[in-house]
C-alpha cells in the first residue's frame, strides 16, 4: 500500500489559526481577571493576640505581657476590653505603654488591602504578698463596639510560694527630656531596679556627645560612682549630672545610659535640648575707655558692641547711668534690633559738656539693656579742657590786674 504526502486544505489551516488566537485571548483575559480580583475582606474586624496564656508567678511579684490588637479592616476599629475572675486584692489591668495608664478600650487605625494596622498594649498583673499558691484563671473579653466580632481568652496564672526568677535589670526615667542653655549642667533622675532574686553589682556607663561630661551620683549624696550594689528585687534612684559644653550646638542631643550586671543589661535614652547662650561684649575702637573733649563742644565716641555667644541678642540699648549735671549724652542708633552670634555693631555716642565746665576728669557710666543678655556697666573717663579763647581771656584779666596794681603803686609812691 502506498502512502502519499499529507495534504492540509488551506481553509482548514485558517480555521486552526483562528482557534489558537481565540484560545490565547481567552487565557490572557482569564489571567488578568484573576489578578484584578481582590481577596474578600475578612469577616473578623480585629484579632486579639496574647502571646502567653499559661504563666508562673511568685507571691508578691508582678507579671507583664505585651498584647497586640490587629485591625483587619480599612477603617478604624474600637475594641472594648474586659477582665473577669480577678481575685480580691490583685491588681490586674490592661495598660497603655507610653505613658502607662489603665485602659478599658483601644482604637486601632485602619489598614489597606495589603497591610494591617495594630496597637500594642500591656497586660499587667501584680499579686499581693499573701496570695495563696494555686492556679487562677482570668478571663479576657475583647469586643468590637460596631460589629459582632468578639474574642474570649483565658490566662492561667500559676502562683507559687517562691519568687520566680525574672529578667535582670530595669532602667527608667520619669523625665527623660530636659532643656538648658549651653555651658550649663542638667540633672536627671533615673530608677534602676533589680528584678532578680539575687544581689547584683551593676556598672553604669553613659554614651554622650564628644566633650560632654556625665556623672553618676546617689540621689541623696555628692559622691561620684561608676557602679552600685543592688539587693534582690530592690530599686535605687540615681542622679545623673550632664555638663554641656559652652560651644555646643543649639539642638536636641541624645544621651544613652546603660546598666550592666553579668548577663543582665538595661538602658534608657535621655535627651538634652540645648539653647544658645548670648555673650555681650563692649569696647571702643581704640580699645580704651577714656576720651578727651573741650567744654562746650560736642564730641563723638565710637562704642563697639559684639555678641561672642551662640544666640542672638535682641533689642539692645545703652543707658547712661552716672553723668555730671547738665551734660548731654546721645546714642546713635538709640536701639539695635538684633546682634547675631559673632556679629559686632557700632554705636556712636555724642557727649557734650557745658561751656562753663571746669577742666578736669569726669566719669560717665554706660549700662547695656537687653531681654536676652546682661552685662556689667562700663565706666568711661572723660578729660575736659576749656576753650583757648577763655585762656586768653584769663591772661588778659591777669594782665589788667597787674597793670592796675602798678598804677596804684606809683600813685601812692608819689604821695
């Protein structure tokens, strides 16, 4: 039997091409539709996450646990919190974290389709010293105010008569942010707690900007320390003095305080906000605080005022303190709006002594005035001379007196 070459009719070939094209279009459209389809929104509006539900704690101890509430919707969710089964005398609460306050509800911001928003709060239970050993179950109920979503969880606390060893050191500061002018000393107060059942020798270390000085002292004492002995489950309050350099930049500076005892370590962050410090200086162009003038003639003296500090000096004026009677002293300009750090300005002082002022040395006193800076008064010595014409008048008077005496002498002599 003879088999010849296979022949495909042109019309059939055209049908095959059309079929492949339509199939491809359909597959691509299905893929795009699948990508465009979003996952349906969760039926639950939030999740309550308690990482530990069975804890062991000793009499008189405190147990804490971070609790997370996750919002599964795009809109904010308000969740109420309730605790049931708390034994009498126990302090059991959900607290906010920073600062720590007891709370009974929490508002969690909304997320989007790819991310979820969450808020972390703290579960805290403090047992009395006389709590009876045994197992205690505390019921936690979290409910969305606006939907049926609700979580009911149980935390089992196993109370023992012996203290349970907990993690090491805790370092806190009630006021971690303080401000001062540069070149000044700040004093922080921190609490260092030993949360173990054994004494700890704890070293103290500070990480501060260059040229800064940090000293550790007991709260009531002036002795500088670098370590401290902590009794078991005891706390100590420490005083931390920080010296800021006079040339420190005016901004917020972080200072980290660390406490170490063997494998235990704790740290807290302090912040020092430094403000610029103005420094007013007064001088003359000749670098002397004296001048000479002629009575009856106005004389100008150039006073230089400069700012050697790190903050502006605003609204500076010079006030005449001491001056002789009937003298006039004028300042030009009368007020300088601002002198920036490193800037020097000039004030022209016009001094006029009355024409009949007796020759000699006189004292003027200039006092700078500004709401930002203070400076001592400057005493300025003025040497006054009389005009030349009055000298000739004096000589003339003396001559007339001499001539008069001679005339009188000769007339009396003839008699």
